[in-house]
C-alpha cells in the first residue's frame, strides 16, 4: 500500500534541490546549500514559507527519502547515471545552454538526449503532482524543465503553474535551430505565467511563438490552441521580471565586524596590494573569463599595472566538468593563469591568485568588501547576481564595478563602468578608467547602483512574480515591467560610456 505524503499550497521545482550532500572527513553526509545563482536567489525567498521543493539531489541512483530543511519540505527526484549524462549534461547543458547563450560554443543535437529530457521532465511533473495540494501554486524554474508546465497541466489541471527562465531566451534565428522547438514552446505554454530576466528575452519568446509557430500575440500575451484533446484556446502572459539579491540580508552580513575583519585579512594575505581586482564566476564559457584574462595580461605587458601594487583574485566555482567544453575551458584558464604568473609575478606577489572552489556566503561577502575593482565580463548572462551582490556588500560606497553590456544586470546598473567583453582594447580602457576614476565619482556611481538594487530586491521580485501568477491570465499589458523608458535610458548611458572609451582610445592612439 502506498502512503500518501504531505501536500503543499506552494511547490517550487528546479533541476537541483537547494542543498547538496557533502561528505565530511568521517564519511558522514551533511546537506549544505548548493552554490549557484538560482539557489542564491531563492534561498531568502523561501525562508519561513511552508512549501515543497522538488529537485534532483545531485547523485545518481534512487532518490533519497524526502526530508525537511527548516520549513521547506525537500522532495528529491532520482536520476540514473545515463539520465544525468543525457538529460542534464547532454540536452540541458550541451544543447539548450549554448543555443540560449548566443552559440558561444556549438550546440550538440542528439535525439536520444531529447528522449531522455522528455522522460525526466515527465518524472518531475509526476512528483510535483504528488506533493501539490488541490489548487496549489507551482513555480517551475529554468531551461532544464521546459516541458514540465504542459505535462503537469495534463495531470493536474487544477494547479496554477508559473515558469521562470533564469538564462537568456535566444533570438528566433538561434532558437529555430532546435529540432524540438515546437515541443519546447508548447511545453512552457502549459504555464499560466512566464517570467524572463529582460524585456528582450520575453520579446524573443513572443516572436518565436508568432513567427515559428504562427500563434497570435498581443502586447505581452500569446493566445493559442493547445495540442491534444482539449481544444480550448488559452492565453499566457510572458513578461520581464529581473531577478535580484536579498539586499537587506546581504548588506547586513557585509557590515558585520567579522566580515569586515576578514576582508582586511584577505587583502593582507594577498600582500596588501594598492588595487585588488576580483573576478567571481561559475567556471563557464559564457562568463568571459578568457577575455578578462587577456585584457589583464595585456595591461601587465603594457606596464599599465604591475604586482605587487596591483593583483587579480579570480575565484572560479567548479562546474559541469563532464561536459567537454567545460573541461577544455578549465584547462585553458589554468594554463593562462600559469603563463601570466610565470611572466609577470614578483617574489611573494603573484599577478593572479586563482581559487577553484566553493566558499561560504560570509567568505564571498568578505571578498566583495575587500575588492577595489569587480570584473564582471560575461559574453552573455541572464542576469549575473555577482554584480548585484558586489554593490550590495559595498556599504562603504567604495569599490567600482566593471560590467559587460551583455548581462541582464547591465539593464539596471547603468552607473557601472560598462564594457564590451569582445573588445579587448575597450575592456583594458574600462578597467583603467575604473582604477583612475576620482573617488567622488566612484562613490556617486556606487550609491546610485545600491539604491537600484535596494529598491528592487529579490523579495520584491518574488512577490511581483507570485502576484502576476496569481492574477494570470490577464488582459494584455502593452508594457512589460522593465519599461521601454528604462531600456532607452540604459542604452543612452551606455552610448555615453562607449563614446568616453572611444575618446580615450583616440588620445592614446588605440
Ligand atoms: P549563474 O550562472 O550561476 O546563475 P550568477 O547569477 O552570477 O550566475 O550567480 C552565481 C552565484 O554563485 C552567486 O550568488 C555567487 O555569489 C555564487 N558563487 C560564485 N562563485 C562562488 C564560489 N566559488 N563559491 C560559492 N558561491 C559562489 C544563473 C544565470 C544567471 C542568473 C542566475 C539567477 O546564469 O544569469 O543571474 O541564474 O537567475
């Protein structure tokens, strides 16, 4: 006899659980917070809520028994090692991830990966259906679970289903490459409300519905007849709701004496440089680490900067190492760091301090407080929470943020020092501008960015999301939440920034 487990009015589903099992020295397993953007953002949102979280526990084989973590009920989904290879490493991270990130590396297409993706999405839908109370709200996250909304609706039409895409949604020309494009769109359209990071992502999605699938769109809604037995037309809203960070919590953590003392300790242990540059990324080819290192190396070669006065700390979070592109990236980054250090370090002061591991939140906050210049240079990034975490930690209004215009964060943080990571000369100039900017200019920029993040924190994001989901479907909204005006302002600010870089380039003959 199967005993029915508990059910919940709110269910979150994501590829991974918010915790992962870590083995201590005695071989005992403890559950620690999983690193990465989605969990960082959702952690504070879920605090104190009675809800279930459905996700893979990170190991192959049978799912561990469900368990509680505070008020959260964690319901693991089991994956075999073949499913991990085909659904997760394969279809999610070697097909969808490259297509959704401008094909920075080529995407691989395999029919068996797609079949496994469908099987695993169906398993997720079944598990969610078991833990969702009648009429519950289900919040599905990210590109790994795009078929779940429609599969879940077929099993449980009583549920209110939302989907949020943490990564960019590609232009129609790139999305069109996917042989399974129709099924993927029909999959997410099982939801009542779709959230995207940028206005451009929501617009790309609506364009795909219109141009590739011939659906009718108006404002931010799409109306269509779902496939299958139920011919009723449905209307779904697709809107931009940029994700954020827990401003209050993180800024309070960064203000603690322990974190401030640790920041001073970090600087001292790096040889007390005058200027500390910092990069913090999941080790992913979308993050522009190669381009950043190239710009840094050229600045050292040009003698614009040198250790021990200037040093770079690059923190790389280990990631997806069974996918070739990631293994190659790691090898290349580590080779480059070795070469730069061999060439430009001085005794006791390496040019780059490279750290390939995961750190607790307190240590991350201390690094942000310690760094004079934060380098965030992705080639494409849905949002980039590191940029928002950095400004949140700068209670002292110190520091400067160098930010790629290809991040979602750029649309909100226009007062950063903006760069195009493909333009190495431009990145070099932007780093030098950030280093040489007068203190009052830096403080002005930091103050404005902090206000923006404080006013639009992750708590606001989640309540806007859940409100939009609760009231969906709606009449079309002509404007999405990130207004055209804001977009125009960002573009204006960026153009001014680029003009300043161009003028500087002319001056030095670049
Ligand atoms: P990610 O690609 O994982 O997230 P990001 O938004 O920068 O990227 O978040 C990374 C998170 O991991 C940050 O909270 C950061 O502090 C943390 N982190 C980084 N290195 C770490 C380390 N060595 N140890 C511990 N923690 C570390 C995806 C999308 C993004 C989007 C987020 C949220 O790719 O575009 O911003 O989801 O929607």
